[in-house]
């Protein structure tokens, strides 16, 4: 299948590579061209070039306004009736706005945010949440398993998949903040973080993220699997949707404040576990 992937960053790059390895004809565009090289795909200079003749368009970009701008640039060259799988996390409102843009552009729109970070994308282990027309299901089920271990269908209502993604991100991102503060607190009390991990290991309180993010924090190796800046953006989406629904998310509000503080301290492009530095700015042992 001819596929266009718009956005080849931490997530889009592995997605494009996996699609190419599944023998699809993949054309990729990224605003910084060198980040699109070496993926086994044809690299082009504009979004319009990427979508020309594409049967499936995949967007993996930073936020709703960016997706909107890039798709509008590509729109004159889209194939009428082509499928658009919008995999970026953009929130409910933007999911609906992009669905309307798809209709104006002659595209069949599937709200398809993904659950997972860089390593699962590289391993083809993402979970894709999908809401869109039933007519798109066969194509999605034929193509998306190249980078996903599971597809979760949520009906045809545009925005349903993005709503579930916000719920999941609320759980994950607050959990990372909790781990980061717990490690900072342990260090402040002179407790070895490894003792914390040993105590919870194998029990109901244990979770893989506790071990993964503790290891990253303690080692100082905060190469991003998902950047702190993007995590903070997602918390903003979570809080906006909560306000619209009349829900007061106290923990998420604090998480957003702590992440914003760590970004101010210069850690925005590191892994989201770098929110640790809002609690312990000088680090610790």
C-alpha cells in the first residue's frame, strides 16, 4: 500500500520504519528533514509530495494546531477517499476539528491516538485506539499491526478514541510524577531508591514504570522515550477536557505545575521522568 507518514520524530520515525519493513511503499515528511532519513522510506520535501497518490495518510505530530497546519498544506494533493489515521495526541476538541477538516479535504478520518512510547513503537508493540467509520476498519486492521500489538475499536464517534487516550494519559503521567517525587523524597531522607523498588517488587503496589523511571532518574540517563515537554502538553489537554466536563482534577493540576517547573529548569527535552527536578532541582544520590 502507498502510505504517507507526516512527522518522523520519536514516535513517527519508528512507525514509518515498521510500515516500510512490512513491505508498504512509504513516503515520509518531517519539518527537520534529517530526522526522516535512514528509515527505509522515500523522504520528500513537502507534506503535499508525501500524500500524493497515498491510500493511507498517518500523522504523528506534536499537537492539534501543528496537525491542522500540515494537513492543510497537504490537502491539495490528497487522493479523494484516502484514509487518514490521525495518531497524534491532540485532545477531544482538536480530534473533532480535524475530522471536519478531513471531510473538507475528501479524506476518510480515523481518530487513532496510540498508547506507548519510543521503545514500544520500535518493537511494534503500540496500542492503537480507534474511532471512525466502519468502512475504514478493514484497512486499519490490515496495516496498523505493523507497529501495533493491539487495536481497540471504540465505535464511529469522532473523538471517542481521543477521550480514552486522555484518560489513559491521566493515569500514566500522574504515575510518572508520583514515581519522580517518591524517588526525590527517598533520596532526601537518605533512603536508597533500590530499597523502595525491592520492597514493592512482585506485589500489588509494583508497576513496571516504577522500575523504568527510577532507573532513568538514578542513572541520570534521561534520553527521552517521551519528552517532558510533550507530557506537559498532554496534561494541558487533560485539564481542558476535565474543565469542559465539570471535573476538578486536583492531582493533574499539580502534575502540570511540577512539569512546567522542571521545563523552566531546562529539562523539557529530556524524558518525562525529568519532572523529578521540580522536586529535587540539584539532583541527588
